[in-house]
């Protein structure tokens, strides 16, 4: 066998191993998410996850060094789904003000479904926010970038007054926080006003 053939074979084996490992990591995270919904993230143990997958806890620890890493992976999965959905809104062929309104509405709906109706998931996200997990910081930065992209488009088109798109995005994100922050969504849920549409109107007026 030539050196090139041996190299190609080694690369193929390595790729297959990486794919198997990625698949196993994905199944661990999906199983953990389901158990978090059913019994809560604090009550779910690595042994519970391993038992559901038909593997040993030691095998789970081959892929995640601790339960904390699994917690964060589940959080990244959930928040990644939110980011993916609002990215699609941001990419629409529509005026910036329309996209911004749609994005903020979608964000509120998805976070309501995931983190207020699903009380056990809410508990995990509340702790993540309190402890400032890395995945929360990454999520906030990703959301700021999406908002800034829409606002920059609006500035370029003359919809919004000129300025710093990222600063404006962070201002909008902060103004709308009670409609996306899981804890504030629960604590402010009974407040009659301002409603989501009223706050979006307020932000759009400020941008104009």
C-alpha cells in the first residue's frame, strides 16, 4: 500500500471516529434535555443519563468532564434553537423596522414556550443567568449582532437615523429585556403595560 493510500485510510478512520463521537455527544445532550424537562436539571444525574442511553456513567464522562458541562451543552442547544429561528427572521427581504418587530416578537414567543411554560427548564436557565454561564454571554452577544445587522440595514436605507448600530442594538436589547429574560418574563408577566407591541413602537421611534 502506498503512503498516500495509508494516509487516506487514516484520515477516513479518523473522520468516522469523530462522527461517532459527535453522534454520541448529541445523544447525551438530547437525553439530558428530555430528563431536564421531565424531572428537572438539578435532580437529573449523570447516572440517570447513562442509564437512559444504556451506557455506563464512566462512558458519559469520556465525552463530558462533568455534569456542569452537560448542563451548559443543553443550554447551548436550547438557546441555539432560538438564535437559529431569529436569524431566519433577520435574513428576510423586508424593511428593517418590519424585521426588527418580527424578530422581537419571535424571541418573546420562543422564550415563553421554552423557559416559562417549561418550569423545569426555566429553573436551569435562571441559574445560568445568575451564575453568568459562558453560553449566556455567547447568546447575548449573538443576539446583539443580529439586532445590529438589522439596525445597520435600516440606517443604510434611511429608515433609521445614522449612528452606531451595535450601541443601538444593545440599547434595544436592554429596553426589551423583560420580554426575553426568563426570570423577568415570569416576574413581570402580570403587568398590563407596557405590552410587547408598545415597547417595540417605543424602540422604533427612538431609532428613527
